[in-house]
């Protein structure tokens, strides 16, 4: 039956991404962590070049420890070197290392040993990237050794204020401070009461993601605080410009439009700088709240839970970034509306100037037409005068040739005839040019309308 099914699938057209889509859901499996154990987690911001360098650095670790070097880079790589387990993951804008020290605990302070304690000397210091999160997770087995109370735990956190949680309906106990300690690392202490190694691995994974995403979420907060005062200044400037437009009909439209254009450019620069960071903050914030819900934590008497602490401290930061982002978008829309209004006013002013110019040109054309008619009358008289002179020479030539007639009478008769002929010829020429102008006018008007539509578009 199985071979038959394979034959059926073999004859079907399969999507080229089908196998990778199946594998994607299994690319980052939950870890299986025994108790006790010592875990160190690092998250580093990297560029594409540094990601490649990190893989080479990971290959170097295999060589130092005498293990087979991996050839291909993956999104999630996990390897166990005796008592040391390493997990390397690539994310969108950072990579993470999880070092798990599986050696038996020596007792005493659980943070005296860490996941990085068994790494070769000098390897960690040469790791490419910028560290954004670094913390130790100490896992103790409360089934073998009694769990100390808060006063016994507090010295391990350098007497800082504790945050306590009983996740998974009390199957574990978690202590932390969400602060850096004297060694430059954060600290989490987990007591396993009734959890299997698989359940414990999932719990540690959620705690690691909460701490990492918490820091990635806060990356946008300094940027939001930096640009917020400048947005306030631009908001006041925009309100002043809008007031001038509403109250002062004689405002300098060109100057105000230049101010609005400069303001729009600054806003777009801010949006380019912050859009990705603010969107990432919202996404990381949603992931944190999802991981907190999965903890199913109960309260430890007298202490803030992880949910209470992050809801009080982290969510306001997320809302601040979201508020600044929304303020940027709102300010951009308002500047666009004010700019559109300014352009409308400028266009109306230009149209008014054009109408006045056309009216002035129309008046000048009428004056020129009147002058032209006057000149035409004078030109008719002048042309007729010269033509009558020519006719007179012709008549004298005929009279001299012996043709009998009265030169004065004939010359007098020719004057009105010449005037009539010249006037009719002038009118005919004028009528011809007037007809040409009427034919060209619709074409000019159509071209003008097309140009206006292009400007509006």
C-alpha cells in the first residue's frame, strides 16, 4: 500500500517549496533539559556579514573541541559536546547562542558555574556581533534538594528586589530581577518541582524568549524619546501655519509652502528611521505577552509575577513607541492636507493672475485692433494715392501717344475706382487671416486644456 501511495505522489506535480514548508515547523524544536543544569544565553545583533563570521566561529569551536566541523549553515544548529550542549539560532535581526552545562552541580551558589564555564578559553571573547542580551539560567531540582525561601535566594541575586513566579500551575518556581549583576549578566533561577525534562526545556525556552524579546522591544524607546520633542515643535509650527491660512487671506503662500515642504521632508526622514524599529517593537511585545500567557504562572506571595512586572514596565514602553509612530503618521497626513490646501491657494492665485493678464492682453488687443483699423484706413489712402499717381503717368503716356481725352476728368474718375479696388483688396486679405485665426483657436484651446489636465494629474 505504501509503495502504491508513493507512486501516486510521484506522478503528481509538487510545489517546489513543499518539503521546506513541512520542515519549517520543525526547524526550531524545543530543547530537552534535565535538572540540575546551568544555562547561559546570548543574543547578538549582527549584519549579514557577521552572521557568516559567526558560523565560521562556530566551526572553529568544533575544531577546538575535537568534533566534526559542520559544513552547511542552518537557521537552528544544535550540538552536544560531552557535558556541553550548544544551540545557535538565526533570527531576522539577531542571532542567539544557548550554552547548557550538563555537569553535576557542586552546590552552593547556583551562579558560581554557568553554561559558558566549560567553553575553551578565548573563544567567546572573539565572537562577532553586538551583545544585546546576556543572562544565566540556573536550574535546580527541588525534588532532590529542598527549595530555599526568598530570603535564602536573595543573596544569589546580590540582594536586588526579586520577582517571583510559579509557572505551569506551580510545577516550577522562577526567581529573577530583570537587572544586570556584577558579572554583567542577568540571572534567572528555576526550581523544578514536578516537570519532566521536556516540559522543563519548554519552560526555559519561554523564559529565554521573554528576556531576549524584552530587550529587543525596548530598543525603540530611546528613539521614540529622541524624536518626540521634535514632533511637538513641528506640531506647533503646523498649527501656526494652519491658523495663518484660516485667518489671513494675504499670507505668503510660497513661503508657507516651502515651510510645509521642509517639514514633510523631516517627517519622512523620521519615518524612514523608525518605521522598522517601531513595527519590531509591536511584534516583540505581542510575542512576549504570548509567551507569558503560556507560562500559566501563579503568584508567589509578596512578590510581583513576571506578568505583573512586564505589564507595568514594558507595555507602557510599547505604547509609547506605538503612540510616537501614530503621531508621525497623523502629522504626515496633516502636513499633506495643509500642503494640498496651500497648493490650491497658489494655483488659484496663479489663475487669478492669468485672468488679469488675459484681461490686460484683451484690452491691449482691442486697442491694437482699433489702431490697426486706423492704419488700414491710412494705408488705403496712401496706396490709392500712389496708384492714382501711376495711373496718371499712364494717362499722360496715352495722351502723348495721340489718344484724345480730357486728362483731368479721367484722373478724377479713376480716383474713386482705385480707392474702391484698394479697399476691397485690403478687406479680402483681412478676411483671409481672420478665417485662419478661427481655425487655429480650437486647437490652441484643446492643447491648453490638455496641459491643465496634466498639471492636475
